């Protein structure tokens, strides 16, 4: 998927750990070299005392840093890739509010391979724990919860307010030759409208969660 239009756009990945988001991100960035990538794992490593991608104690600070970075890029009419699981409705709502504050278009990119595939990929990750107590391999129950939450959310994603929802990888593990999309065409960028809390929208808040979206 190439985002080949002008104007602020927030592209968000939605997928459980091991769903193939990183592989997809690499290809997407090759097609969108001028986009700003906001990766929550990298942000977590940047603010963690141990430099670990998985230090969950650093998640609230990482989320705040990521939000500031994304906000600045959207304010400059850039295309932003928000690279995270985005499995929780609260996490996706924060993104939609952030985009609305800048009049940005929103694109949800869903990765929902079979749960067996997700578990196998996660199991292949290192189980060695950092000094913070976390390993690259995510606990199985967390992976299952994220996968189930995304499966349940997919049918109603368009109703959440995303302009475009793209299925990058379906539940059979296939990557459609032509991405399945619904919602307004991403190329039909509308004039920017900024929103404030007086319009019934609030600024993004930082919430502490053991495994944020």
C-alpha cells in the first residue's frame, strides 16, 4: 500500500505480537520513504533505564513521547505510520482523536493471520529476560488476548471512524494482491479541520497499561 497523496495522514497497524507487522512495515517504508515512523517498541527502549524494547514499566512514557512525535509530524502535514498492536479500542480511540486534532486522514492496516501462525512466530522470539524482567517473547496469554480482541474488532473498525480499513493479511495468512479496503478513498483528502475539546473531542491521554496497544 502506497500513500501517494498530500496532506496529514495517520496510518496505524493493528495486529497481535507475531502478526507480521514489522515485515509489512519494512516493505511499506520502502514505498513511502518520506513517512514518519512512530514505533512504540523503539520509544519504549529510548525511555527505559535498561534500553529494552519490552520494559513495560516505561510504556506510559513511551506512549507520551510517541504521541508528541506523531502530533508534530501531523501538524506539519506529514504521513505518520503508528507501528503498534493497537488491539484495544481505547488505544485506537486515542489515535483517532489525535488525527482529528490535526484534520488528518486515518488508515487502519489490519494483520490477522491464523492464531497458530502468531503463536509460532512469537515462540521463535528470544525468551531471555532483560534486567527489567521482560523478554522479547510475549507471554502466550497476552498474545491470545490481543489476537482475540482484534478478531472481534475487525467487523466494526469502519464504524469507529477510520477513513480507510485495509486488510494487509487475512485470517488464512494470505496477503491479498489488491488490499481489501472500505471507507472513503485514502486519496480523497479533505480540507483540514482542527478540533478542540470544545467540539466534544479531548486531547490524547496517557494511560498506564501493562501491554499498551
